């Protein structure tokens, strides 16, 4: 689960919260594959679902009219495709199975980015533009989290003579394209030229709309072309074969997105490093969406930063303290930039929810509470984009990758490694979680026994609950019975006190906005009604936090 501040909109890891009307829309990817026949909009994306087959010279594509759903077959004239593939010196894209190329010829000439997806690949398109020999800056946005500020240079050149065969349904829509390719590739960096022939079977718009149906269709076509000498390709990417390998795995065998198990680490550290690896992986994959301002992306990235800081803090005894303190401080700076944008987004969401609940249009209030905030959000997001393109941010990502690849273990982690190995690190992790539970209890007790700023104290309790939650979730791989209950209890404290804090902050925002509205001669009764409604919601959340804290008190990690 991830937190979602802002009233009634909460999501899990895969979910997306709604945004106020008029906020920038997300890019949407079709459910099935498609072939681009016209110049797409810059940054347009689509799914690519295909299979590749090796064939001998002289092989001919057989009659495929018997394939299920096929009403006619159209063979097009051959076209010449010329493509240049780019990567960093260290092959940062290839290692992640990401392809960047500039291709001329055919119906989808232009710049392409291909990224792995749950099914097939996601392919993004940009117009060709002028050939400068460099990758355009706008093209780098979806891959900045991996390229960072490193230069992309030509990796290979691939020339393809393609004869496309389209299988059409009864209405003339494309179901499948069979691309009969004769390929010549040049390894730009190491020299050498290679030639081969292959068939690509790619699904088009009229393909089945279920994964089961798509798989059955591809299987049926494979059965029809196998007698013609086609057999599954040893390489799923032309670029791999261009570099003299059967797959990108052979070119760059280690995928940095694969969770690390804590090399040379104690078992306890192994669990934590794997959890940190997952968070860093998610952070890098959320970066493109946050840059593009896709729905909920800034929130998800901010949550990942908070999660990472919490885990580094809770398990700091396992690692070099100087390293973790430095990372946490730099992550805090990133979190501030994300929070400046996210807090405005939450304010507008809160306003829209409450205005709708009141059932009044209140044009002036909507303009101030939503439209004005939207403009401020655009400014904050622009500043966030500059942060996400700064050398400081890129070095932070470099250092997080280095932390996962080579964990800076503390002396305690090294000396306790053998003892930890006997119980899978459970004893050490249990001690950490017990300390985090005590931390929440101590801060909760301080609210009732000490003077001071009540809201600040409640906020401290909430942050402690959040850290307990994330520390417990990071320990899930250790199969600790109490970790799930600790995570759930921490989340309840985080959510209830978070909702209460949102109501307090929004109340202050309403007072300031009402003052400005009154100065302009606008009606202000709606702000009073909104404040009352928000206050009731906040009071209910605060009352719910009492039972949430009782859940913390019942946790037994002895």
C-alpha cells in the first residue's frame, strides 16, 4: 500500500487517484498491439507484441489465410529501413532492455524508444526531425532516470529490407503483420558486419483483446509458419545480434533492475538491501511519469522517497552511518521539491471533494481553490522538473545504485553476520521493529504529558507511524509474524493522523483564501461551510487515531 493524502482518495501500489477537472491528462497506452502508419504525435506510445523467427535464405512465407479470424491477406511492396541505435558508453539502456533508435523508411519513420512491459514492449514515437547525429533532448525525458547526464552515442547501424504481409479481418482491419526482413547490421563501436534473415509476427489493432486470445493467435500462426522453416529466434532484439550476441543478456548480463540480495551481507542486511533495491527500482521507473505529470505520479515518487528515507533510518545500524545520513539528507531535498508540487495537488483535490459534497457550484470559490492552485502547481512542477534534471539528482541516483550493488555494511552487520545467518536475521530485524514501535509509543505519550504545539506533536507521531510501517514492510521477506501487524498498525496511525493534518492545513488555506476573496467583494459564506465540513472530517480522523494508537500498544515483538 502507499499513502494518499487528500481526503477520500486512497490507492494501492497499482492504483491511481483522480485529479481535479482540467488537470493535465495522462498518456494512455492501448491494450493491444498496433502498427503506426502515419507520423505519430511526439511521445505517442503503443504496445508492441511480437514474436521473432529465424529463417533460411530462400524460405517463403506460407499461405496464412487459414489463421483464425483472417478474411484476407495483403502483401506490400518491399521497403528499405535504415536505423541507428544509441546508448551510453556503459550501455545503461541495453542493460535494462531499453532501445533508442532513429529509423528512416517505412510507415513509422522517426525516433523510437522501446521499453519492457508486462506483455510485449511499450514503444514510443517522435518525428524524425533534422539528423544531427545526437538524440534530441525531448526524447531523453522518458529515459533520464537511467541515462542521467551521460551522453548517448551510436551503438549500431541496421539496414533492413522489409516485405510486410498483413492479415486482415472481414472489415479490412489489420490483425497481424508478418515482416519478412533481410538484415545487415554494423557494430559501430567494435567493428564487424553481420547479416541474417528473420520473420517478425506482430499483432495489430484488430488482434484479440485478451492475453489468452493473443497468445492463441500467435501460437496458431507459429504452427503455420514452422513447416516453412521458421523457428523461434535466438535473439529477441536486432540490436543484440548486431553486437554479435544472441540476446542483450549476453551483451550486458547483469540487469541493475533485478533486486540485489546484499552481496557479502549478513542475512539481516540481505533482507534490507533487497527491499532498498526494490524501492530504488520503483523510484527510477516512476521518474518518467513524474516528469510527464501523469496522474498520481508525483505522489507516488514522493512516497517512494519517504519510504526509502524511513528504511535507511530504521536500519541505519546495519550500514555505514555517514553514507546513510548523507543519502537521507539528499533524499529529503528531493522530497521537498516533490512535496511543494504534491501539497498543491492535494489542496485542489481536497477543495473539489468538499465543494462537490456541499453540492454548490460556487464559481468564485472553485476559481480560487482549484484554478488558482492549478496554476501554482504548474509552476511548482516546472521547478520539480529542473530538480529532476540536475547533476545533484543524477549523482543521488548513481549513489543509490552503488549502495545496492555494494552495500556499505557497518561493523555491527559484519560481526553479527554469522549469528544472523542462523535465524535469517530475524532477531536483529525484530529488535529494529521493536525500537520503532517504542518510538511511536513515546511520541504518542508525549502528546498527552508534555506541553507545546499539539499539531507539531501529532505530526511527529504520524511520521513515527510511517517509519514503523515502512520498516515493517521492508522486513516482510524475513517472514516475521509480527511484521505484517506492525506494518498495518503503523499505516493506520499514518493515515488517520495524516487525514487530520490535511484538514488543519486546508483550514488555514481556507482562511487565507476567504480573506483575499472578501477584499475583492466576493461572497465568503462558502469558505465557512467548507471549513466546518473539513473540520468535522479532521475531528473524525483524530478520533480514529486513538484506536490506531491502541493497535500500536498491542504489538508484541518480544
